[in-house]
């Protein structure tokens, strides 16, 4: 068993374990076009918004206009397809964050159960992990729409820990972005940040995590100290 009380490690995917060239501006423009054609006011959404912000703004606009749930479901399906297409097109560009696969292998050998919690599509996560040679080390992969609510909501980590058969105080979330940190904070579990995201320290905004490392390879030693 892993040392200390931590038994499981939950990883974010993009920017934490892998890099890929997803064309996010193109994806978001497509999503915004779909939403503006379905009752969301023009100019409300921009490509600078995070996907979670796009969804939240759209839902609030629909609430204000009384858009029926039956109509919303069809639009959400179109948005899902737009995101899936953009992600799967980028599989060919996937490469590992430096030392990611070796670190994951080491953590598995140390006795930790490993999971992926991502806002990306499940199939994209699987193919990306296979490409960097890390798929075999993971016990669980939770993709977009496979948790009751996505990161940064508490339900994302609560659901993941439950499927891992662990309490929240037995798992740690590793990520490269403030949304990951917010998800851990909302669920009340330990968080470890890495500066490997495309935006580096800018990913964290005004508040950086207490445990923040330049490389994912620093994590095994940190967990041993716990």
C-alpha cells in the first residue's frame, strides 16, 4: 500500500500529463455559433471564455428566456459533438508532458491507484494515454459528462473517489489549472499543482496552490514525505 493515508491519485489530463494541439478558438467559435442560433444573445459569449463559462452563461440566458429543457438537450448534444470532433482531430498531435509516463509508472509501482478526471471526451483520453504509453497504469478514466457535474464542482471529485472505493481524504488531485485547484477545494481533498500547463503560472490567477511543482516528476517524493 502507498505510504501515508493517501491511497489514490487523480490526474487532470491536458497540460498535466499530455500536450496536444486542440484548436480551442475554432472549437469555441463553433460552439458559440450553435448557441447563438439557439436563443443565446450575440456578443454574450467569446472565445476567451472557458468552456465551463460558455455553458454556464448559455444556461443562464436560457433560464431568463424560459427555453424548454427538451430544446436545450438537443443543443447540448450539438455542443458535445463539436467538442468531440475538435479533440479527436488533435490525437495525432498528442505528446507527453516531460517525464509524465515514467512518473505515472513509478507511482503505480509505489502502490497508488490512479485515475483520470478530465473535461475532455473519454475516447480522447483513452487514445491520448495509449499514445504516450500510460494507459495501462490507470484504474479509472472519467471523461466529460461521466460525473454528475464536471470540474470545478465538488461532485466531480466525490464521484471519482467513490468509484475508486476511497474517501476524499485518501485521494489527491493533480492538475495544472485553477479549475483543478477549485475542484479539489470544493470537494475538500488534497491538491498538487504543476507548472506544466501552456500558460505556466498564469494558469493559477491570483492564488497559487500550496503544493506547486515545476515538474510532475517531483510528485512521488512529495507524496512520500506525507
